[in-house]
C-alpha cells in the first residue's frame, strides 16, 4: 500500500497487484461518510491522479482530523500548544477529540504556531471555513 498525501494529510492509498505479466494499481479514496471510492489503472501515476481528483471533488476532511495531522507533523505537545495559544493542554485535547472548537483568536494562534506565517493565514481561512461548515 502506497499512501498519497495532501500536505500532511493522507487522502488516499494506492494498492498494486500483478495479473499475469501486468501490474495493476488501484486508487482508493475514503470519504468522511464511510464510503470508499476506487478505480483500477495501469500506472501508479494514473492512480494518484485519480485519488487527487476524487479528493478535490468528494474528499471532505473534518477540522479535528486536519488539526490532528498538523499537530502530529509539528511534533509539539498539547501542553506546548495550549501555552502558545493561551489555553491549556486539555483545551487542545478537546479540539482534537471533537468535543468543541477553538475560539477564533485561539484558532489564529494555532495556525501561527503550527505553520509558517504565509501558510498560517491560508490555514486560518481554510480551518475557519471547515468549522463553519461543521457547525
């Protein structure tokens, strides 16, 4: 299995197998509703392109998964993130476990801590839209 990433987030998987002399590749895209979309191709590149197209069209990723992926990639602890955002480790834990959402000022601070300045602004807008969609 070959994971396909969009930034730090795994958006799909490519599996391969051999049928006779031909190697086939299957692009697999899980969706938030639990369904899986897939198709089979002759090249790994085609399978990856399929995954990216389906993700762009169907692949909604909830806020808590986006935040969890960013936190894992950063290597920062909940305690450090809580300190940097002016909250606590338990508040960060609640955001990641879907118990609640960060206040707007905490969301801004989160994006500034987890990303570069230019990426932070884009992530702030993206995450704000995601949270608004979920509410």
